[in-house]
């Protein structure tokens, strides 16, 4: 019964808010200035043309080649101030740390680290004999990196 009463009160409140909004909008439109009279502009009789033979655009910018070390530095320098702080250097490792930190206290205990390693071992040990054969160990390797797509521009 309380749900029906609460629903009815909610509907009445929403209807009254809509009514006030509608009346306020009508008052604004009533006080709005009259529309400006648009004067017809004369239509040009000739099509304009430009002499494009002597025109030249600005020079194209040249890209500066970055060395491999400069690109690696810029991946860590998030605020682009030319310096890498400790927080910037460690920021790339936070997601891996959070996966290992099971209880979320920002302290990685040996047990938390061992859980990830034991899970990896148990997943690789197909015959559950607590020994990894070379074939089983091969399954623990990270997946190979995907080759970068070649540029198809000509």
C-alpha cells in the first residue's frame, strides 16, 4: 500500500514540476524580442573567379625523427616536462601490482606473490604430477607479440 501512495506522490510531484517548467518557458517566450526583419540581399550576377596560377600555400612542416631512446623517454614522461619522476616511472607497473595485491592493502606479501605463481604452475601442469615437462613449461610462455601492420600508403 505504501508503494502505491509513494508512486502517486511521485507522479504528482513530477507533473507539478513539468507544469512550472512549461509556464516558465512560456513567460520567457512571451518576453522574447520580435524577430528581426531580414532584408533581401541582391543576388550577384557574375560568378567570382580567382587567379590560382600565382598562389602558393604555406610550406609543409617537417617531422623531426625521434630516436628510440627519446620515444621510450616520452612514454614515461606523462606531463611532458622533460623529467621523469618516481611516480611516472612506477605508473606503468601499477596494474600488474594491483592484480597481485589480492587484499588491496598496497602491500605485496610473499603469499600473494606465490598465489599467482602457484596458479600459473597448476594451470600448466596438465597431468597434475607436480612436475612440469618441457611441453607443459612451454605453455607458461607469454603469447608472442602481434606484428605491427605495415603501412598500406603509397
